[in-house]
C-alpha cells in the first residue's frame, strides 16, 4: 500500500502538532522555572539584608561604649583612671637581645 497525498499531509500535520506540543510544554516548564529562580533570588536578597542587619547589630552591641555602659550598670565596673593603670613588664625572650 502506497501513501497517497492526503496521508502525507496528515502525517506531516501530526508531526507538526507533536513538535508544537513539545515546544509548548518546554516553554511552560521554563517559565515556571524562571519564576522559581526569581523567587529564590528575592529570598536570597532578603536573607542577605537580614544578615547585614544582624552583623550591624552585633557590631553595635559589642562596641566599647555599649559594653562599658553594661559593665558599669550590671557589674559595677568602671573604666580605669590613669592612676589605676600599672604597666606589666614582659620577661625577656630567650635568644633575643
């Protein structure tokens, strides 16, 4: 049995529809993936902003003025006056002059 003209047209049409369907499915999947990537980038930007905020807060909380106030208020400590400081001599290192 030989294929007639209308059979060839139907075969090509079926092949075209198959390829068009595959292209449409791939495009839909790529759009979905692009949206997911955009969402993940936004989430990463938010997390990096939070990390920067936490690092700034840690630097602020560990600064000398803040720690000094806490030491004075909570522990009753104070910054030493010049008369309260004593230099401690270091022993000489063997082999150095």
